[in-house]
C-alpha cells in the first residue's frame, strides 16, 4: 500500500517513472524484519568492538613489556602505544556494554532504525576522518624529529610519530571496514531508496523485471487521454 501511494504521488506530480509501476515483490521480500535488522546491527558493533578491544589489549601487553626493555625513540614509541591501548580499551568496553544493552530492546520502527543506521555509518566516517588526522600528525612529528633545531627531544618526536602512524593506520582500516560492513547491512533497510534515480527534471523509480514480474503497459483510465506508449506511437 505504501509503495502504491508513493508511485502514485510521483506520477501525480509529473515525475517520470522508469519501468512499469508494478509492486516490486522481491524488494518487499528482501526487507529484513525490523527487530532482526536492529539485532544484527548491534551484533556487528559487538564484533567490531571485540576486535578493537583485542588490539588494545595487545598494545598494553606488548608495549607494556617492551617499554622497560628499550630506550631512545623505541621507548617513546611503546609509551605512546600504552596510552592508545588504555584509551581504546576503555572505548571498546563502554561501547560493547552499550551494544549488549541495545540487544535487549531492539528497535521495531522503520524511522528509528533508519536514524540509528545513518548515525552509525556517519560515526565511522567521522572516526575515519580523525584517523587521517592522526596519520598527518604522525608524519609531522617524524619530520620534527629529523629537524635538529626543533625544541624537545628528537627521539621523543620520532617515537610518538611512529606510534601515531601505527595507531592511525590500524584505526583507519578498522573504521573503514566497520563502515563498509554497516553500509552493506543497511541496504536491506531501505531498498526502495536505492532504486530511486535522479535525472534532469525527473525522478525515476527503477523496478526490475525479474521473477514474479510481468511487464504490463500502462493504460489511461480515461478513454480520451492516450497512454504514454500510445503517445510515443
């Protein structure tokens, strides 16, 4: 019913629809039940946060041991890694607990799921932007460490810069992977939106002719108004 009203509105406003206005049965079937969709999104978050937590624990263990056994820039490298590990572990733990609470009350309305889906994708895009900033700062500190006239210890700048490059690179891969995973999962939430095409002066809704579809020409309900196909002839 909602699809028929939407297509009827497009035609009434003079928009151009591409393909026959037949209800896309495969699209309707592809829509995941909303509670299941919400649960799967939180499960994706949980798996990602487990990866982030594992990376954080690895940093704390490896750099925690190496910090007391190294010197120079390597010592500062591990010092920065310990700080990153502590912050990432706190973020991963807090986020994982929040995701577990969300599984107890999954969202059941489409508007709420769309808002949560978009906010999740935007969050990972924002984090990816921060990761690029971390990488840029790492390169800056490396260059500063090579400058003999720079203030402070050159070994410290090199160590901190190397750590920022490592952490920023790993986090960029993580956030990019999480965004791609959530974006792929979100396609089942609004399949009709993915079929809308914008053109010069028109909006088209592409309805595929696959199984369960029959191409039916549009006929005007008024005998004096020719159909689009009749006007083309």
